[in-house]
C-alpha cells in the first residue's frame, strides 16, 4: 500500500510469525533510539500504520498489542 512516497508492507493477513519478526525488528530499532510512529489507518480500526526508520508497515493494532503484552510478560 502506498501513501505519498512511502510504500508500506501489508501485514494484516500475514502469519503471526512474520508479524512478530517485524515487530521485533521495530523494537530493536527503538532501543537504538529510532523514533516509531503509530497512526490509525484511513480504513479504520483495527488497522494502523507503523513507521520506524526504513520499516513502513500496515498492520492491526490487536496483534501488535498482543505481541507487546507477551514481551512485557517475558521480562
């Protein structure tokens, strides 16, 4: 999906493994100080856009929140 000059990888129907690998990459970038931006997608809930460095994705907030909860539990 394209918005302006940014091409986004659509993860909404991707496997849990693919989503989690991408979320892990984004988490690693944020630990290095790269800013992350999460915004509601124009299609509405639960779709969100996530931008972090060179990673630009379209995903669902529910799987993202589930992954974050797993990470907090693991700590």
